[in-house]
C-alpha cells in the first residue's frame, strides 16, 4: 500500500510527464482557422517565387473578396501595415505561446481596427502607413473578426496570405503544423529530371526522360556518365481540392543509400531569399520562365532549411562503377514520390573550357566611358562570370541576365547640357527582354544620373513628358452627391509611374485609398462630416520624374445634422 507521500510524488511525476501534452492540447483546442470556409491552397510554405521563398500559405477565397478573417488565437495586435505593394493591408497578432500570426492582402479591417488606423492615417496625412500599437493596446480573442479578405498590395487575385512566425526573431514557421483540415492524398509530381556537371550557372546539363513505373516511382533508362554531377528537377505538388501547382515540403537525395542533399521546409529565415537564385537554373528561368529546382548548395549560400550535416549535393561518379541515385520528394502530409536513376561510370572525357574575360568576385571593376560608367563593387558575383560591358549608340550594355548577382552594381550616365525641363523629365530606363523601356532611376549625383541594379541588362536615357491622368469616375463637376457613399477617381500614368498624390476637400487632407492594380482612388464619405453644402475637391499627383497634374472641382453634399457625432471632423 502506497503512503500519502508516495501517492503525492506519483501524482507530481504524472503531472510533469503529461503537462506538456496537456499544454499542447490546450493550444490546439484554442486555435481556430483564419477563414470560415474549407481550406484550399493556392500557395504553400517555402515554395519558390520569382525573388523569394514563400513565407506562408495562400488560402483561396472562392475568387472573391470580403470573407471574414478571424484571429487564430488570443493575443494583441502588434503591427498594422498599409501599402500599395507587398502585403497590402496586413495585420500582425502576437500570441501568448510565443508566435505571431500574419494576415495579408486584406480588403479592410474590423471596425475597431479600422477606427484606430484611420485616426493615425489622418494624423499623418498618409494612406500608406505602418503602426506598432503598444503591448495589449488592441487585444483580440480566439476567433475574433479582425478583417476581410481582399486583393490589396502585390496580390494577383483574391486570397488570404497567412503566416505564423516565431515572435522572438520573426522567422516564419510552416503553418501546416496547425490542424488545418486540408484533403491531400496526391503525391508530388516530377516533370523533368536533369544532371548538371557543376555548380556554376554555365554548367552543362542533360535531361534524362522519365518512365513512371507506378503511382509513386519514376525511373530512367541506364545512364552512362562520369565526373561530378548534381540533380535538377522540374516538379510540383497539389492538394485534392485545388488545381494550383504548389511547392514541395521535403526532398532528400541519396547516392547508393548515402544522403547527399536534404531540404525540409519547417521554418525559414527572410534572409534565405537572398540565395534563392542559387537553388534554381537561373539562366533557364530568365530565358524561358521554366523553373528547374537545383539540389545543390553553393559555397556562398547560407540558407536555414538545408541539412548542413551532409554534403552539398555534388556526387562523384567514377569510371567502371555502378551507382543508384534515389530521390524522395514529399508534401507535408507525407505523400511521397521517388525517382530511381541507375548510373554506370563511363570513361572520363577531358574537356577544356576556355572562357575569356571572366570577372572575379574578389575584385571590384570600373568600366568608365566618356559619358557613361558601370561599377561592380567587390563581391558583386557568386562566381567568376563573363560580363561584356559596351556602348552601342544610346544603349549601355551590361552583360546578359544569365547570372544571379550577390550585390547590386552601379550605372551612371553623364547629364548633357540641355533644356532644364527636358533634364527634369529624363531618367535612366532599363530595357526588358522585349526591348521595352521602363523606369529605373532618376537620382542625380554630381551631374550624373545614378542607379543601382541587381540584374544585368541594357540601360538607356529616356524621357517622360506626360503628367499623370486624374479622372473622376462616379461623379461630375457641380453634381449633388447626397446619396453617394464614396468618391471614385482614376489615377494613372503612362510611363514612369505614380510617385505621390494628395487629395483635399475644402483645404483639408482626405484619405484616398490607392489601388495601383486598377488605377483607382477611393474616398469614403463616412470618414468626414460636413458643416456646409458646397465643397471644393482638389487632387494633385506627381509621377516619378516630377510631372504634376491637378484636378480641381466643386460638388454639393448636405451638411451633417447637428445631433450626429462625427467620425472624423474637418477641424484640427
């Protein structure tokens, strides 16, 4: 029979054993989905984007905006950001378990957040804004409405971008670790298989046709090669209820059973994105927009999701020996596809590649022409690469965009003596792959236009002489707007792009929400109450080279009743 002391000790031991499980269970019980619809994904955590690794999940919203977005747990809002690019309208909520959740591309915020935000926007007279409320100033509870899904910022269609971060360092964590109910019985699909003979962007590659042996295993015909090789794949994953081609969660490559490369997207750092172009066939991507993922780790690469305890993915094939390369790619639910490649080491063929005029990453380079210059600082490149810098007519050629750069280089054009108006409207333009110019830089330094570029390419001096276009869309000059809920204006620019804008009614700044994707400015009449009937509207806009246009017109709207308390007044 146990004594009271023994029984107490036993209960304490059991409590210490099961407390972490109970705590975990409580966290999971308190967690709710950010949306009140079945979850379908259009983007997964860590997948490759054009210039970054995706830091969260893109959740489909049935192709529309305005779905309720709820806080996943108790916490407080520690950041609110409104931008015309990037995450658009976004909320950051800090939770008591050491995580922060992020909800981006929102259409609008919940009423208490919207009120707080607009007060600050009117104080600062700026639509774009970033706020950091004091700890627990704006508390939220599990499942509380915080906003509505939208398409704001750098979004290309209505959806919710959802993240979970470690609050201490803001590094993103894979949100799939939360109990999302996502139907997924599909394995990742491998489209193409390549072997490269080196890490350098100019390395040779050869594609080997795939044969699908069954639902999970791919294979190739016998391969005869020798020397050092590494793997490249075109592949994607998708879930049962979503047609989108998403990224994979995990990959491991083995040579004769020994791991050679391993990646797993449990968590990433925003610093990882600096190296994304080292993990793809950059030349293939820039030339053909085909993303080949390379399973190789460059010596300059410092990514958090690669297993650093094994080698870098480069495999040595010796003549006369036999090898098996086994590749496993998995999604978060463990659905896995395998690729088996059998190799016989061929007799080595010595090929000497001669490349002239390679730029050394350890040196800096200045190409100085009579009225143009290009400067590459030390460590601009990851590898020694061929970059031809030359002038042809008005064009300044700075290599081809076949190589990823580690640091930006500087381009300079001497400003010629010319009319001051022409000078003020001129700028450096970069030419696209279709030879179309777009605004690059109009910064002036020591009588030169100066710009910094992270990609190689061709540059010219161009001119924008046309001011932005401001056009009322839902009202006319002198019109009575008593029944209107909002003003809508089109704001567009034909070349260099909008730099800034300002709207006023009766000499007071008003909040125009700007959406570059549809070139619209929208003012909500609920923001202000009026004490007279005739109103004077002005909107001024400036493009990136200083061309200014102005809209100046009057409209009528009844004054607010005296008993009505204003949301925001026109008085200071």
